[in-house]
C-alpha cells in the first residue's frame, strides 16, 4: 500500500487518543514481524502482533473475548480482581468502539492497479508500524514528506533546519512538527 504523509489514519488514531508502546520488530518467514501494546487514552487495551508469516494481524484485546464479551474470571476471584477486570473490559470496549468509528470513516484505500480495499482493524492498526518507523527517524533527524514521498535530513529538527526546509522544499511537510510522529 502506498504511504501518504501525514497519513490520515495516523492523524485519526492520534485524535481519538490511540498510541502505542513497546514497539519491537523481528524477521519472519514472510517478511518483518512486529508487536506493540495498543494504548487508548493512555491505558493498554490490546497487544497487536504481525507475526511475519504471511497471516493477518493479530489483535489480542485485553479483558474481552473475540465477540466482545468480558473474559470469564475464576470462581475464586476477589472483589478487587472483579473490579479491575470490569474496568479493563470497559476501557477495551470503549477503545474498540473508537476504532470502529475510525474504520467506518476511512475511505477506500488505493492499492494500485485501479484496485481499492476497504479499511478494517488490521489495516488501521497496522498503519501504526509506519508511525513507529517515522518516530524513530524524528528522534535524531528531520523527516519531511514531499510529493507523497518520505525524506530525511541528517540533522535534528531546529528552527534553522525548519528555515532551510521551507526555502529548499516549499511544498514539503515537516513530520517533526506533527504530534503523532514525535510521540
């Protein structure tokens, strides 16, 4: 899928207060794999895994089963454990609803050759891997998008670099200035 920066899905996820932590990568049998903890409003709500084996993205929602029902607790669960589980289920359900809104609002995505696909949870959450890549770039370099392509300048973002970019690349967007990419 061709990337656009800033990617509207990234901006929508950020606006809905989604983020990630613990992003890690590895080589799989069919490409790169990765895993991260999905956060919504600062709370962990899922573990997202791309196993790198050619299969779909795996989203393990915290506290809820595949159909959205609360995970059962053992019969000897304490009142505190029950309250904690109920709170986690509520957080996760709220996050799932917010994600469903983003998926529904995302227009069909061009995949080239005149074909489009409809967004789903896999595509929207999978786009966060791009966010992690750009964040890595913006830590020590200046990342810019110009004409749909991503470029970096081997210098940290400063006012002087901003002036240089504005003069040399007047149509470019500096990704270091967009909060989702500097998280």
